[in-house]
C-alpha cells in the first residue's frame, strides 16, 4: 500500500507539472534538436533582436511598445522579467496542486514560494538551454549565449552563470517526470527562513524526496548516484539565486529600469 | 508576511486573477 501511495504522489505531481507549465523539457528538446517544422527565429545581434521584437515579443508582451526607445539591454531585461512573472504564476498553480501544499499555513505557503520560485525557475530554465543559447517566446525564438554575453555590464553577467549551471544540470539527463518531483522538492523545503510550521512542511518534504529517490532509481537504473547528485544541485541552485538576487539589486540601484511588483516582493528581504 | 507579499498572496488565493505584465 505504501508503494501505491508513493506512485500516486509521483503521478499527481507529474500531472500537475504537465498541466501548469507552458514549456517543458520534452517540448524544448524537440525544438532544440530541430525536430519541428517551424524552427525558432535566432536572435544573435541587435538587428535580429529588433526583428524578433517586432514579431515574437510583441505578441508575448503587450507593453513592450513603451520600451521601444530604450536600449537593448533594458528591453531584454524587461522581457526576462515578463517571463519570470509568468513562470512564478505557473509555479504558484503547480505548488497548489502538490498534495498537502494548500492546507499549509498561508504565511508558510508565501514563504515557500518566495524562496523556492527562483530556484525552481533556474532548474527548469536549463530545459530550454543548450550550450549555444536559450529558447524564448514560448519556443518561437532562440537567443544566443554569445549575444547575451556581448551586452554591456551588468546585463552581460545575468545569463552566463545560468548557462554554466544548465550545462552541468542537463548532463544528468533528467526527464520531465524527474523534473516535476525535483521542482516539488525545491518548493516544499523545510529550512526556508521564517517558516511557522516547520514540522508540517518537513513531513511533506520527506514524502516528496523519498518518492523522488525511488523514481530516480526506477527511471535511471544505470545512474545509482543520481539522487545524491541532485541533492547537491539543490545547494548549487541556492547559490545561483543568491548571486542573481545580488545582481538584480545592483541593476535596480545603478540602472534606470523598473522591477515588476511581484518580483520586488520576492527579492525584498530575501537573503 | 502576507501584507508584504500581496501579489503572491493573491495568486495563492485566486488562480483566476491575472498578473499584469
């Protein structure tokens, strides 16, 4: 009976993942490996960026027109924020579908999302990346790593650490069923600062982590160390988010750009 | 905490209200 419960939990979390996220690894890999009839439009310089903005981004971000006279770095930063807000919204819906999450203390739900969404976001972002670039605009565009590196500082420092993480993370060859449990484990984490009912969350976390361990053993029988490797990735993601939050604070201080209110809430008093 | 995270709180309580991009 216990095994049946664990399988049910794994299935519920995987179904919530497929239902709530617009992009997933299977979709992204199909596009990145050229197995679609519509290959993504490649953004690799200022000219192709402008072309993409006139077509792909205009569809995605209605307010992009207000930024048309701003420099490319600011426009790209705005697009990153829009994608982040959308993913945070998806992650919130996903979290609510994880069994037990919605019955947690509401303050604790807020805390778990505040600290978990960026770690989850960067873990999932790896699915849309290869060594050369990143899928954008729902997979209709591909922005090259070199172009992102060529932007002026501090904007050029934004994505390169995510690519470096993604290359190592993608080497683990997780699929969406693994990622669904990994993302749930990131969110249901008992050691976030300020949690009220830690024991309640730890019970949830233990069952998700146990299911993740069993799932990895079944899904990757040749990689017996995959589970401890993934636990290490949790620590790497925390570091990645800390550095990202510092960079965003620097951009906010030194650049004339606005930060979306939802992202402001998340970054405020974070670390 | 809920007061400092009004949008997150709203997202948690009401899935139908969109977040202005």
